[in-house]
C-alpha cells in the first residue's frame, strides 16, 4: 500500500474522470471506472453509504458514495452530479452489491434513475405515489400525514 492518501492516488490514476478533483467529484460517465479503481486498486471493498443532496439552486442532484477498506485506514467519499430534470447515473451495484437498496432509496426519494440497476423500483413509497419527497421543491403538507394506499 502506498503512503499517499487514497484521494491523491485516485485523482492521479484517473485524471480525466474528475469534474472537480479537489472534491472528488467524478463525471457521471466515469463513475463505473472510478468505482472499480477504488475497489480493486485502493482496497475499498465496502460501500457503507450512498446518499443524495438536492442542489435546487444549481439544478442538480449530487450523489455521494462513502466507502471503507476492511484493511483499515481512512474512509473515502466521492460524488457525482446529475441534472435534476433528467437525473441519471450509472448503477454501481455490479461493483458493490450493497448499493442495490441504497440506489433504490435515492430513486424513490430523490428521483435519480440508476442505469443498469437490476431492480430499480420504489423502496419506501407505494407504486402510484407521485413525486420524490426529498427534493427541495416537493410540495409540503405541513404536519399532515399523507395516508398511504389502502389506509383511511
């Protein structure tokens, strides 16, 4: 293992993959290559968290991937952005099977479609629910409970 931090090794190995190397922000199309390098060359075998942030002002959704190495060392986070109007990123389930449910969550709550996902469907909300409630422009109901399908 190198003495260089993983982020330095990653940006040096894939210099064209970065939209913003200082933030480890990858171009969407390069996500699979970045993920494979992070897993295979840097030893980050476990995706611990995938989350999304709706940046309404920029018109983008940022998806953040948090990974760790079973061998120890500092955790690593990298990210990619996608336009809100057509939110799509490549699925990383082939690289980290644990991404399956987490990508479904980001799809359900933020509306991000993960191309190549083996079973992309809602995970929390019912099938005919309209919208994605974690988006900043989702209409709020105040403190009212929104009844689910089959509930009174």
